[in-house]
C-alpha cells in the first residue's frame, strides 16, 4: 500500500493486527512459547496490552488461557476502538489441520470481526519458522455482539495494510 493510498474504514483493524502478529512471530522465532495475548486500542491510538496466562502448579493451562482471552475480548470490545487477541493454534483447511498464529480482531464501532490465521511450519534447518500467506474471515457484528449479514470489506486493501504493519514490526 502506498503512502498516498486512500484509507479504508478498516485500516486501524488491519494495522493493529499486523503489529500484533509481528510480535507473535518474534516470540516464536526466539523459541519462546506464545501464550495468548490481547491488545485494546483506544480511539486516541493508545494501546492497552494484556497477557493471558492461567496456570496451575506452575504449568500453563492453554485452554483456560484461551477462555480468559475470549472473555476479555468480549468485555473490552465496547470500551475500545479495536480489540484483538492472538494465540498459537491451528486452522482447518482442505489439507487438514495446519499450525498457525491465529487471532480475532473486533471493532463494534466498525461492526466488524476479523479472524486471521497465519499458517506456519517449523523448518528443519537453521531458518526457523516458515510462514505462509495470512488467511482472513470477515464477519459483521452489532454492538450487542449479534452477527449481522452485511460486511463491506475490501480484502485486498485490508491485506495490504496488514502486511505493511507486519513488515514494519516483524523481525528482520
């Protein structure tokens, strides 16, 4: 996306997602466990990050941590311009179950929820992880959380903003 490109109503969602996914990739590239995390961005552009680590006897309970992240997303969405959670998971495709960094971004103001999957596989050599193209699923959402049918998203423009933000924040 060029600097003088016309902004779309969903640029702030794509930009926050790109930044957060870059942070997730950095964590994985360092060989660290990616625990669920979230970011709420206010209308003023202020981020409120949140880590979701539910543990018992010193061991992280991933299922409970994901539940905590989903609950936070639901609770925080009415108070933020955009909310996003990210975790290390998988998505199902025609090829079966694929490891991926997955996220859910929600903006009640823009009546949009975007689910994003960034598929990866661990390389056998020193290259570390190899990531594939991001996959998006857009759905409309009303202020009460109910699904709405109309979703007007330019997927190519969303992808361009996501990739631009990701490139600025990803490890070199």
